[in-house]
């Protein structure tokens, strides 16, 4: 059986999760306003390389995640490319209109989506959920009832997936999956939804009662089993990310690949 996780002893796994969260959020805001196509090309390439060096996923899972990200990026770019506006027409047939300007804007949008996905995957594949929520409480002072509530909800995701498999197997044993057609499919989905909704409500109620019994609603300062602190690795992480970002901007000026320094001007 293929394992999802590969090497989890890398540098990015040992960085303070709150620092990663804040820096990743800042990068999202930064690249949201970048309109230089060359900058986005180099940035996407550099973060693609960085992802494969720091990701904790195995090679197979990393490949499929990147492939899915590429597909989503192509879809996000296609709408702008095929139905954009511009004066330099490259191709036109029916409702499809591809211009030089729409092509540049579409490629920019696709690269931005790809870059956002890579940055998000760098965070998601190097951050364990439990230390992340503990770090939110200790470094960012998020109230315990909210942080533990989010952590409990996060842990319900694999439980719901397991519940779905059990319901499907039970329906298959009873011969309820043999019927074909749209009506039978809708009935199966209704049974799935009702069963999982009922189980989720019961599980959420038990979790809420348990959190209330353990005094998660109190405002007094709590103690923690896991202590999340700052370390020298946080400085290395910041330097690596800043070097990656800076190199993207520098290469876009030194080695421009396209003439579009500002896509919005075209």
C-alpha cells in the first residue's frame, strides 16, 4: 500500500505553524496585486521547485496534487483566454474570441491560481493539524473554544469518510445499489445524506457536551500539553521564502520571458 507521507523530518515541518500561516497569508495578498506576467512565470517556477524540496508527501501523491492543480489552473485561465476582450485578434469562431490581450490575462490568471495552490500546498503538506491549532492558541491567542472546535471539526473529516464507506457497503449488501437510472441515483444520494447528517449531528452534540464538561468555555488561562515555541528554524524559513519571492521579482527584470510587464495596460 502506498503511503501518503514521505519524509516528515524536513526543515519546514519544524517551523512554527503560526509563522507559516501568517507568511503564507501575506504571500496570497502580495501576488494578488502582481500584474507582471514575467514575475508570475518565474514565481510559479520557483515555488514549484520549492514545493518538491520541502513537501512531506510521497512522490506519487505530490505528482497527483500538482497535476490536479495544473488542471484547475488551466480551467481558470481558459475562461479569460476564450472569452476575453482585446484589439489584437488571434482566433475567432462563434462565441470564442482569443486576443493577444485576453491570452496574456488568461495566462496571468492561470499562473496566479497555480502559484496560490503551490503556496497553499507548501503550508498544508508541511503542517500537522494538532501543532497548528496549539500554535494558534499560544502564539496568536485564539480562544481555546474556537481552536479546539476547529480541530474537532477537522478530525471529523476522516470519520465522515469512513462513515460514508460503511453506509455504501451496507447498502451494497442489501442490494440497494443494483438499481440504475437517475431516480435510483437520487434516492441513493438522499439516503447517504440523511444517514451522514444524522451521524454528524449526534457526533457534534457529543463533542460539544465533552468540551463543555472540560471547561473549554471558561475565560481563565489554560495550560497546554504541547508547547509550541519559536526557534532558529523559523529564521531559516523566512529567509528561504523571502529569497524565493525576491528571486522571482529579480529574474522577471533581468530575464523577461514576455513583453507584458503590466497585463492590465494591454
